[in-house]
C-alpha cells in the first residue's frame, strides 16, 4: 500500500467520522448528554476529558468492527477486484440515500447516562454512543465497513481508527463548547446538520466513483 493510498484512506475515514457525528437525529441531543455527564459546572478541562475518554470508547467499537470486516474480507482475496467494484457501487448508493434523506431501517440503541460519571462511565457511554450512531449514520458507517472489507486487516484497522478519531475530534470540540457556554455556536451548527448530511452524501458518491475508476484502470 503506497503512502498516497494510505493518506487517501485516512483522510476519507477521518472525514466520514466527522460527518457521522453531525447526523440530524443525534447531534442536537449531544450537548445535553455531555453537560449531564460532565456536571452542570464543568470546566473546559473536565469536558475535554469526557470527550477524550468517550473517543476511546468509539475507537474500541469501530476498530473491532473494522478488524472483523477486514479479516472476513481477506478470506475472499481471489475475488477482491469484483468485491471492490461491488463495494464502490454500494458506497455510491449509500451516498445517494443521504442526498435523498432516506434513513435505513435499523433498530435504535438507547442511551443512558448519569450526572458526573467517572472514567468507566464515560468509556461505557462512548461504546454505547458508537453503537447508537449506527442508526443515524448507517450509510457512512457501512461505507467504512465496506472499505475495510476490501482493504486487508491492517488497512481496515487504520481506517476504523481514523473514523473513530474523526468522531472523537468533533465530540471533544462540542464538549468544550458546551462547557464554555457557547450554546449559540452549537445551535447554529445543529441547524446546518441537514446540509452537512447532504455534503457527506456527496463525499461518499465521489469516493465510490473514485473506486470504480480504480477498478476500471486495473481491469
């Protein structure tokens, strides 16, 4: 795997993680969760620690899923080119569903937390939120899984880690803004989530088209 390919993989996965946290059905609820977990008088440092530990929870969930997907994919190396084409076309379809604002019918995962929780509670929330985000950002997540499926175990792990860090980056920024009483900024961003969803759909379409192009070159 070349450095250019690795850079593309990581940039795509990180961007996908950022976009996934801006889902209209979850982003507006996050400030309330964060404020409740961190405590009503949380400092920016406390909020950042909440975001950091939750990010480790994201990384646990998605790295495991990415490793499993890429391990299964490695079994079918004989058909890797056709699997790549199928994955590319599915990524384009997922992008189109986001542009059309179509939600995939998936079971909802409930989120439970309590005020001023410790490190273990923050980590558990990160695990739970990682699973819950699949119901809101399923097309993005499945695109990452498909990308991991055809890329080999190591590539799948790196991709999943970058996806987790993208989610974590936004989560930490949002936590600090919430603690610093920058609610007006959060509300303005929340109002943009439908447009961010469409933008993420366009990104998936571009990535899928790029993968189709690579398939055409190698055929």
